C-alpha cells in the first residue's frame, strides 16, 4: 500500500507512519517541517495545507491507497475540507482522525 499521512512527525501521525512502514508500506508524510521529522524510510513532502499552491503540489505526488489526516485539530473546518477536496482525485480512501475529540478536556 501507498499512504499519505498529513503530519507524520509527532504524536499519532508519527505512530501511524511508523506502523505503516513496519508493514512494508510506502509512506509519504506531508508537513511543515516544524515539529520534528517523520520516521526513517518515510518520504517527506514539506508544505502548508492552508496554502493552495502547496496542496496542488502535494496532489501531484499521488496517487495513494489512503490519506490519513491526524493533524487538523487547529484548522478551520473549511481548511480541512479544501485539503480533502484537493487530494480526492488521487486518494482511494480519506481517513480523518480527531484526537481532540478522543480525550476529555
């Protein structure tokens, strides 16, 4: 499988990327490069998902079997939707995980 992890450098995104690599999958990680690095073996693509040109560049890197979004907790819903729409043509599945709503307080 080839997956794209939005984020992939800390907390859940990093764990998802590492688990996929451990399964032998190809992993792209799209991030701003501000909070660490993705696990070894990950192809990092730097950019900001709130910048339209960065999303266009990212979409050209696909296709992916799945896009896994673990890094949208600080984004406006419109930014999450715009990103999903930009990646839709190259993504068989899009998984949104909200860790903010998984934990109390």
